């Protein structure tokens, strides 16, 4: 093994949190090296961005790069979210939200989107080592050291003044440092693929919104349909395992997974009608037990970004937004460390980041418990309530001015109770009484 290499900041993973962190650090003039096990472009789900993420992309100098390639990669303009359950339909327009900030974004193929961010990070001077795998981690000394294996299986060591883990579901530091903590979410499975959706001139379908469909027979299960601008969509279904067992779940091959998926879709007439001309033409995949947590998000010489720290659930597309927010919060603190200043990572990073995650968690839990579904499908929502909900769905989970931000779980319960009774004005009063 050769002598130890050196850099200012090491980042594990070149996804959105890693690339945005690198771009922010390069703006400050620091040397940044990213270790990325895969080669880009590579497939990933999480294709429906939230408007809040636009703020962080612009801050990192990455938004113009995405904007320039919208047509080339068929990124779909997105202005909201639509919901479907049997004959019930609802939608939220993100431009009509409570919080300030962008109200539109895109739905993107993550292979292209992530690659664009990584290329721009390289353009800013980041060194990205694709095909390199972290095989050991040492954070005991002040300056952490990674042992890495390159494409030819040659091992080397690289040391940095600070280490950021942006490895997503790879969760490198949590695994090596025994930081993993059980999630209190039930174990759920997702089955997903990309399809030719065949949706033409359907007055009940809006390509500018993600469509979230609640399974008609089991409200614990839901589908995502994320349209792209070229007639294709990301399509998936999420539920606990017993739901899939009812449909003779078989993951022996992409073909058997597709057969399972087709049976599940056929049992939902409303969504089957929307997708009556669909074509399955891409291998179907599955992921189980993806919700995760950790004992802490940072220490004196490392921090966890995005999904490497915590992943909740795909239902409201919060993953990329949390990833970019974590980079935005962490990088100024890394700069302070590099300048020799003391940083309270719990107070300045973990607590602020978890405030928004806690809000996302509240309405994910409320969704599966049925309360948030009652809110979404309420026919008599007050405009003020709609704007508050639109802000949450648009990713503004850190906006403490939103009345349903504080004690979000309690306030969603209050809101659901009033919506069930068709008392929209009382719902507003009830929420304000929680202040």
C-alpha cells in the first residue's frame, strides 16, 4: 500500500448530498475528494423533487446546470401533487402554499439528474473517484482515514481534515462505526420500475403533478406515478409484506416481480383505468426495510448527510430535499472546523436538521394511520388549511412560521378530526388554538 494521500474534505458518495456538499466546499476553495463505488449514470428512485430543493440547488450553484438539460433529459415540470382513491380525487398546487420560496420544480430520472450534479461538482474542481470502494474507516485520530479499493482492486489510504458520509442507502459510516439504530417504522417493501405510461389526453391526469394513489381495498398500501416529459413514468407500490403475500409475492426474477405488480394494479380499478395503455418494458425491482435511523448524525471529524443518516419513507418524496438540506447545514460547520473553530454538531447541525425531519415523520406516520388521508381527501378544506398542507408537501418542513409545523403530529390529528366532520373553519381555529 502506498503512502497516505491527503485532501481537505473526503466525501463518501456522489449523489445529491455529496455533489452539493462538494460544490459548496469548492466555492470556499477547499480541496474535495469524493469516493463513489458506482459508475454514473446509474439507476435510482426518488425522482419527484420538491420545490424546497430548488433553494438548495441554487445555493450550491447547481440549479442552472439542471435547468439547461431539462429538455434533453425530459425532466417534467412539476407544480403539485394529486391524490386518488377509488372515486375520490384531490390535488394541491404548490404555487398556492403558505411558505415563501419556489413553488415549482421537476420530476427527473435520477440517473441523469445525479450525473449532472456530479459533473458540475467536478467542473468546480472536485475530484470524483468512480468505481472506488471504501473498505475500512478510521475516525479515531483527529484527521479521519479511509482505506479504499480502486477499480483494479488496488488498496490505498486517503486522509482528510473532515469526512462526510453521503453514501445514501449504502450507509457506510453507520455500518463501519456501529451507528445504526432501529427505525420505529414498520418494515415496508417497495416494488417499482419505469414504464411507458400510455396516458394521452386524459382529463383526470395531470403530468405536472406526482400522482399518489391509495389502494382501494387496503389503505396501508399506496402507489406512486411520477410522469416524465416523454410519455414515460416511474411507477411503484409500497406496503407491508403481508399485503404483498396476499398477491402471491415472488421476487425470484424481474419477470415474477412484474407479474406480482400486475396483479396488484389489476385489483385497483381507478388506477388501472389511468394506466389502461401502459407497457411494462423495464426490469421490475424491489427494496425492503429501507427506513433507517442512526444514534447520532455527527462527531468531531465526520458528519452524515441525507439518507446515510436517516431515511423515512418515499410517500412524500422527502429524500432528496433532506439530502440537500443536510449539505446546506453541514458545510458552513465543516468550514468552521477547517478554520480551527469549535463546532457544537448537536446544536448547530443535528437538532436543526431533525426539526424538519420530525415534521416529515409526523405526516408520514399520519398518512399510514389514515388521518392525513382524511385531510387530503376532505371535500371542504379551507383555503388557509390547503396552503399549510401545500407547504409541507412542497418540502418546506423547516418553515417554523407554518402553524402546523410545531407539534405537527398533534395538529394533523386536530385537522383530521375537523375534516371528518366537514368543519374547515373550525379546523383553522383548532390548529391556531394549539399555538
